[in-house]
């Protein structure tokens, strides 16, 4: 896939604070890339380097092979949509969407045609004469997207654009946005700290911490094969089982967890006798009132939460509380007492025990 956007050894400081620490990142043309991480990790600062609102102390930014350093934002063709909709309150939907075309002195007939396309694309047809205060939050956000895309740019930057919407509407709008991005083959960069948004929308996720990229990969890589404990813990709910490598032949590993051997396939840089942490997601375990076989642990249910589509159990096992999600709850309620925990062995992932928790 052809790279369209490239950051080469980009460093950005604010006084003594290093916001971006020698970051290099290539983004393929037509892909949806999400910068994911906690507040202050540098994700918005990195996006601003691309938009031209900030310049790096060191390193270069390229779009389609052309160096952008020093070029003002209006010459980069990189519209940025913020969480604040930034619509003109005194303008109608039509006037807001067509504002850029009017500045370019585009003939009215052409403006009408392109606005009509945007209205249909974002389910806004019939609302063109309304003012922003007459729209819902979701409708206002759709107008902001339409205004950013009507100029025909190949890049769209989105800085937490859905954070002001309620949970149900966020899911609806993010689905529409992803479909439109794929249809138009726009190269999108999306900033968020919401793991669900990142996993559901992205082709590529860059997990950031302290101005660096901890891991770059597909949503499946990030979720099931994180490179370290920070990524595993930040992206989704996770259980960590401390253990020791009992045997490893380069493909199949056996880890001893409180005298319980767990055997699964993996590829990691670990040797026999090394301390490690087995990572297992809550949905990769099931609780049973009885059972036997490989990948079985014994525990006792301490508590549970019924969440409709699944039950979340908190199970005490070897002095650890494990979180287990049962996606097929029964009609008669939750189970209790002593249980067997069945692990989905192919979905186990092992990490080196770094000796401390992420900060």
C-alpha cells in the first residue's frame, strides 16, 4: 500500500516538556489511522504537526512525498474537525457547508450540486435552511464533517470529534463516518482516548504514551497481541496471570501459573525459567460449575454484574480476582460458588514480566 503521509523523526517540545520524542510514522493512502492514548501523550500535538498549527523542533512531515515544514495550514489541504463543532451560528446549514466554495467563488449552480451531495451523504437533506441552534448535537457534527469534505480534500483530520455526543449517537455517527471514509477513500487521522472508537473504526492504531508510539498495528494486533503491559491494560479490560516459563520450543510454550501448567502457541523472546505474565481477555474465559481438561482453573465467584447481553463475573483464583465475561447468560440468573474457569488457549498471549506496573 502506498504511503501518503509520513512523519520522520519528529520531536516537539514545550519548554522542558517533550511532547513528541523522535516519532516516525508512515500512513498508507486511503487508510483510517487512529492515535490512541491517555491525555498528555502527544496525540493531538502530532496531528497539529500535520495540520500546520505547530512546527517540530526536529524532523520532517511529508504529504504525498512533499515536505510540509514551514507551510501554513491553508496550503496543506488538511481540514481538521474538532470536538467543538465550530459552526457559524448566524449561517444556515447550507451556508456553513458551502462556505469554502463561496470563498473560492465557485458558481452557485456548482455549489448547490455539491452541497446537495453532502446533505444526502450525511443524512441532512431537508435541513439546509436551519441554523445550528435548531439542530441536534449529532446533526451539528454531521454539518462539520460535510463542511470539511466538500472541498474534495484527500486528507481529513479528526480531533475527538464525537466526544460531545451521547453513547448511542456516538456509535451511529462513527459508523456513518467510517463508511463515508471508505467510500471516498480519504486518508483519515483520528485522535481519541476511547478504545471502542479506535478498535471499531481503524485500519491502523498507534498507541501513544509520553510522546512515543508504544505499538503500531491493526486493531486485532493491538487487542490480542499487545507488545507490553501498558498497551494491554490501556486497550480493553484484561487479566494478568503471573507465571514462569516451564518449556518453550520456539512455537509452543508451557507456563506454570500457581502449579497449573498452561500450554499454548506463541512467538516471543523468552526462555525457560523466565518470569512472564499471561494476558487473557475476559471474553476469552468461561465459567462452568464443573469441568475438566486442559486450560482449566478453579475459582470462587465473589461478585457479578448483569449487563444484559453478558454477565461479568469476578472470580477469586489463586489470590487474584479474575474478570470473566459470559456472553450467553441464562434465563434463571447468575451462577455462584466454586466454579471451573475454562481458558480459550489459542487466545492467550504472554508478555515479559517487567517487574512493575505501567505508569
